[in-house]
């Protein structure tokens, strides 16, 4: 049994990780700026920020293992500097505090999007050997996540026991914060887009992702990264699955890349005027245009990671979104 701290444990992935750790018999503490809604009563909740060293010192007292999930998961923010402040500086602050507290194992949660090649190659599977530079990143979100992961790997080289995980696209019910995967599903289910951008996604059941992160804490090798993915699926085929699961018509026409980029630019401009959120940011479009299948063989081999087929999680997500957004019942057959 380990004494565990999960930063960002109130989020979509974080709550599932907390459940997985408690099921393993760990004592779990959560540090989050959000509330404790949805957390099991067995978890200790501390309100606080990863940018506040006093909050971190309080949260890390007596902790053996740290899972760092806190960060901005959305691909657009009105204040672009917030990405760097939270995802880069926040990670650096967490890693420094962990080293000073002598925490035995740190798992840093990164993202798959920083591993995508600059030019799409649908036949090439992305694995942990991917090597890109900061200048290769398509926008402020990926730059901040790249620098956060770089800080984690630097800390590992300096002697801190750090393992990096790169989740792909988590799917399941209960994504209250409507992270990009849930926003994408909700958009199509509501009939909010007559077109789609031709790309491939790697979707993972959020429960399997949580299990993989927990396994990285137990079995991962320090200084290594592990891609925690599930099923590679072209967006065209995903839409066919959503149509079958929901009974709603899905778009059949792909939008050309230049038009998609122009639409992203226009969407951000409109959001700047209205105070809303863009349907698709320029960075989101650029990430989609780089899309590639992912290979989780290393995590399966070294961690015992075993993701299930994605359709069950998709069905649960569709049902949850339909209940949450009744207006999405438009555009039926």
C-alpha cells in the first residue's frame, strides 16, 4: 500500500485514476483547484494549486508516490500565457517540490499530441522513440506540454524517479469539464458540423488509461515514456460508429485542410468578439492534420497494460452526452 498524491485528481482522468488507486489499496490524497465532486469518500481532498508552493508542501507531506495530472487540457485559452504558466511552470514547480520532499516515484502525465510528426504519414505508427523539438509544436498548448515533459525527463536525469505517460484520447461517461474529446463527440451528436476533417484518432477507454497510469507508478522505468493508447480509428469510421450508436445522422463530407485552417482562424476571431469558445482552434486543426496511428506495445510489454475495444466506452459517452444535452437529439434519421 502506497501513500499517493494525485494532482488534478478531480478531473475526468484524475477521478478514474483515484478510483483505480483506491481499488489497489493505496491511500489517496487529491490536490486540485476544482472541488471534490465525484471523488470517493476514501480519498482525502485538499483544495489548492500546483502553482502555490505552500499548497504543494502541504499536499506532499508523507507521500510516497505522486501522479501529476493537473494542467490545462483544452486546446484554446483566451489568455495564451496560461498554458505556459500551468503546464510548464506548474510542472516544474511540482517536480522541484517532489525532489525536495524525497518522493520515491513520480508519474508525469504528458500527451500524445507532442509526439505527432510534422507531416502526416498514416502508415507510420508513432511510438516512444518520436523525437521532436519545441519549434515542431503546432501551438501554445503543445508547446507548454512539450516543456512540461522536458522538465520531467530532465528531473529524471538529475536523479528523481520520474516516469512519463503519454495518454492518447480518453473516452467515457462523466467528462464534466468537456475536454476536447467530449466536445468533439458532443459537436457531432448535436449536428453542429456538416463536415469533418479527415484524420485518424487513437481512442482509449478512460478506465484503461487510469489503469495504465497506475501501472506506470508500479512498474514503469525511471526516465522512460509510455504511450497509453487504445484503438486507432479513422474519423470517418468513428462517425459511422456514432451514427449507429446514437441513431443520429453524421457528416459524410470531408473538409479540405486549407478550409479547415481558415475556419479555425475565423472561429478564434469570432470567439474574441463574443467571449465564447471556438468550435475548433487553429491548434486543434493543426494537430488533426498531423494525425497518425499510435503504438502502445511498450506499455503492454513493460506495464501489463491491456486496453479493451473502444466501442463500449463510446456507447457510454454517447448515452451520457445525450442525457446531459437533450438538445443534441436533433438531426435524426
